């Protein structure tokens, strides 16, 4: 009986001795959890690289932070219609404020996506890096930032009552996803509005124009005419820009070369007019002088006055 008790004690001691290290190893290998909870979170977000593979860590200086964000939560009506869009936003968790009062910044512009079962937000190389976000909103709660995906559609405000989210922890120059779920990066496609509105860097510039024509319509006092709204050329204008129509200010629309070729003709006409006017003036002056000479020759001579003394006897 005593031998049986001793064997039982030995087995218990060995079991307890093994259980302690195993429990510690289990704790050491466990993934850290976010120190906060957000009751508005519904579903998770997965991040994808440019090759279409899900990533769970990376550099804070990578630009963009991730090329695509995929939600595990389907879009609900009316945010699942043809005008649906999604936007990825990073928030700064603060212990003193509820999640609804945290501050953050957009990491992507709004993106249209093809599969409403997995809303997606696409990034471009013009979007911010995580380091840019950290500079504005440094992680103050154990190095954590929260990523949220907001859905929107035409004529609707973004839906922010509930949202999928992903917690990431920043350590030095790297980040790591905490929690989250696997996603299929190829379950659909997404296009950022930046790719639609902004010109592509690879698009060649349009060829320079060889001629420039400027016209001006004069405005009458009654307001019937219109003005072309032209402004004086600055010194920074190119030679092609300065080669506008010389007669535009007069509304003639004549090219400068045409006016320069007509300049000798205009000068000849002006000189001929001056010669004719000079001849007329000279003739007028000559006639006036002749008339003055005739008047001087036929004018009567005034009688001469003479004083004579008569001798008389004066008594």
C-alpha cells in the first residue's frame, strides 16, 4: 500500500513538473492582443501586397502601406449598389477616450470595387506611408493603431456606425498585424479614385503647338459684343506664346507677318497725303500773297498836306 502511494506521488510530481514549463511555453508563444475593445467592429480586414498576397507585417516607411485592403464583412444595402466605394482609415487609440472619439487620417482615397461580398480599398504610390500617419498620430497605447474600412455610395454619407477593423502594433520601424483573419486578395478588384482623376506618370505630355491664334471681340456700349478675356503677356511667355496676332487688340485677326508686309504701302500712302496737303497749303499761301500785292498797288494815295505863309500887311 505504501509502495502504491509512493508511486502515485512520484507520478504527480513528474506531471506537475512538466505542466509548469508547458504552460509557460504556451504563454510565451501566444500572440499579443490589443489592450482595447471596440464594440463597433464587425468583421476584419486583411492587407495585400502588389503581388496579390496577404501580408501581416512590413516596414512603416513602405509607400503605400499596403496595396489593397480586403474586408471579411459584406457590404449591406444600400452600400452594395453600383456606386459602392470603400476607404481605409488609420486611427490612434487613446486610453482616455472611447473608440468613437479617436482621431485618424485616410490611408487611401475612396475606391470602387467589384465584389460587394468583400469590399476593397485600393492604394496607389501617391498614398501615405504608415510613417506619415505616425508623424501625425503617434501610437500612444502600447504602440497600437487601428485600421478601419468605411463604406459609402452615391448620394450617401460614409457608413461609420459599424465597420471592419484590424489592429496593428508598431515596433521601431516595423508593424505587425494583431489578430485578423485570412482573406482572398483575388476575390475581386478595386480602383482608387486617384487612378481615375489624376494623370498617369507614364502618360507622355502633349506635343507643343506650333501656332497660336488670339482673337478679340470688342464690346459696344449697349453690351451686344463679348470680350475674349485676354490679358497682357508677361515676360515669362515663350516666344511661341508671344507670337500672337498683332492686330488682335483691334479685333482684326491679322497675322503679324501680314501687317509687316503692308507697312511700306501704308507709309507710301501717308507720304503721298502729306505731299498733297503741303501743295495745297503752298498754293493757298501764294494766292494770299498775290491778293495782298493787288490791294497795295491800287490803293489811293492820301493827299499831301502843305503849309504856306502869305505875306500880308499887318497893320
